[in-house]
C-alpha cells in the first residue's frame, strides 16, 4: 500500500555546490564565509560533514534540494579541479567564467581578510552597557567612536573607554547592548557604519554590474600569449619641461619606453608594469607620464598610502603639465563638493588620491559615473603593496582606463594573514607580481640615481 504523501521521505531533485571558506566550529555553530561580510553561521547539526575539513580552508557547500521544497546543506572538501580554478592556477575562458570563479574567489578572500583583521572576541561583559574585547591589535584611543557588528548582524555604536595593546573596553552609546553579546562570542569592529571597502565593491560586479574590461582581464586570467609582450611604443618622446624656467627633463631609455607605452591606446596596451629598485626614478617616471599624456580623458594617479600620493604630487609640481589642472583629494566626497554640475572632469586633468579614497563611498553618484566614463589612465605608484583584489576593483570600476603599476618587487608585499595563507592566496596576492607574470609588458628601470638624504 502506498504511503500517504505526508509520510513520504523527501527525495532529492537537484544538487549544486557553492564555494566557501570554512572558518571553524564550536558545539553549536559552524562558521564560514561565502557571501556575508561577517562570517555566516549554520546550526551544527546541519553540517556534520564538516568534520573532515581543516580550519581556514576552501571547501564547497553542497546544497541538495528536495521535492518537498526543503534544502539540505553540508560541507564537503572542494575538488582539486575546482580549487585550481578558484586559486587561479587554471585560466578562465570568458567574462562569465571570470565572474563565476575569479571574482567569487576575490570576494571570499577579501571578506575573509576583512573579517580576520577586524574580528574580536568578547572576554568579559562588564555590565549592560560595557564589554571587554580581545583583538589582534588595538588601533583605538580612548573616546574614539566605533561600530560593532554581532554574529547576528546587529550593528551598534560604542565609545572606547580603555584601549590597551590587545584589549579594549567599549561602552554602548545608546542604551543597552544587544542581547547576543556574551562571553566568547565573536564580533566585528567597524571604523564607521558606512565604510566602503574592496569587499563591498567587488560583489557589485558579481551580482549586478557588467564586467566590461575583458580585454585586460583576459590578459591576466586567460591563456598565456607570448606575442602580447611585443607592444610597440612611439619612437619619439615628447619634451618634458620643468615648471620653472626652460630646463628640459631628460629621461633615460627605460623611462622613455614607459612614457611611450603610456601614450599607447588602452586597446593595444591595456596595462603594463614599471619595476625598479629604490632610487631608479619610479615616481619621477609616473610624473613624466602624466605630464606628457597626449590623449583624451582624465588621468588618476593613485598610491596605497597618503605619503606616496604626496611624493607624486611633489614630482608633478616640478613639471610643466600645460593647461591641465591638478587636484589632490582625500575622498571622492570631498572632490564632489562644489562640482555637482557634472563639470569635474572638464575642470581637472590630473587627480591624485589614495586607493582607499578613490573607492570610499560618495553621496554623489553622478560624479562616480562621470569618473567611470572619463578616466582613461590610472597609474598606481608603490604598487608592490597593492593587492590583487584591489587591482580587480580598479579594473572593474574604470573599464576605459589603461592601468599602470609602478613598484619594487622586493619591497614589502600586501599583508599576509597570520593564520592561513589561503586567505592571502584568494585575494591579497601582489598585484604587481600578477601583472609581471602575465601577458603584459614590463619596463625595468635599471639606472639608479643618488637619493637625497
């Protein structure tokens, strides 16, 4: 006799795999990163298969859909083939594959690093308003205002009462702290409630925004092509005058080659790298490229740190840049102030900013759209410390731009995660090393000049 429908065992009708980072587990929850900024959690009994996984490892979430509209989730080791694609060992063949594998891996890695570097553990609930936390480093000072995000994604504001090297006491600014705050719970510390970071930008292109610059992305993540290194540069280099007097800046052969490539079209040369030791004139080369640019559009000169941006600004100030106006900005929002009429790109020709500033969220969406369409050259100085994830964000946000990375390979790389290199391999590999290994030209500055003490 046939069983009544309500007593039938659910039958699987489809299975799919979603990549994730297995963070760890306790007696109640399994922690993982797949789509959320804070590590997602799942009830322990729903993920028994995770016992074979190592902490901080790449895995798959196996999602089995049943005929009664229910789903069963389990964690399984990722296959070697899928791991190779996510770790970019194997090339991808299309923009859709880039979105599915490379971009997903960069999103996971960025969020994992963000979570690792900003997470803290509650080591004491002092009262209804105050909590003591332990963290890897304490960047706060007393009276600082910070935002905390709980495991259940509740965000609330606190004031720093005490800040030591590895611990801090935080007091809720409005009423009681959330009930989910308790001893040994994890929380994420946010510097601001509305910060925009790389891990916020990349998912936009994974979900809604089009991937437009496949010409460059294919060079980075597609099959090798030995012929692309023979990109020709103009044979004549424009004269570069200093800003005062009629003195002409003389470039060496390699610097002239870089200036020539910079004046090539992005279609012929979507990106290239300039590498050289300390004192080889890398920052001067960046300034020379900006001063001699003969094309249309806005030039954006970036660096990971503000001091490197200042050095570029000083180098450009020494040169005659013609009628181009130069602006140094601390954020897109500050640049937008007073330029709501959409004439920003018409007024300025060269923009200097830190990488963080160019990505920081602006209330002026019109300016962001204008920059996206008008920026045709981006130079990143001190690119040795630029991460692969940040490079991809630049490429995706400015699809019309030629990208130039300038740096020193032996210099300090982007910070590695202290617990597991899988986070670093997913998102924080050196962008300069990536470009050097791939199908793009590399100019090597060999002549070293005396460095002023």
